[in-house]
């Protein structure tokens, strides 16, 4: 029951644009990734290392991270122009 209430609260925050997201920028490939939503910045920060590890395992390079409160339009943005 508690997990369900937490999920509902996070969804409300996300709907209102007040949820926290992990933003990950990589230089190779040149992409922006968003992971979330999270109810709090601390929760997002704890989860961030797992996302970074996954991208490193996929050979991503130049990884920069940030936790921010907003609502992304897309979860992955590929910035490479061919």
C-alpha cells in the first residue's frame, strides 16, 4: 500500500512538473537522457549511479549528470547530426 501511495504521489508531482529527474549528457554518443520521475532529489541522486553504470557498460563517454526538477518532453534526445 505504501509503495502504491508513493507511486501515486510521484505521478502527481510529474503531472504538475514538480517531479525530480536525472539528466545525463554524453559526448559519445552525443545524447541527452532523462530518468525518472522521482518524488525527491535525494531519491534521484541515489538512482543516478545505476544509470551512469549502464551507460558506461554501453561504452558511452563524456558522461555528465544533473538532478533537476522539471518535466522532459522526451526521455532520449539524440544530438548527433549525420
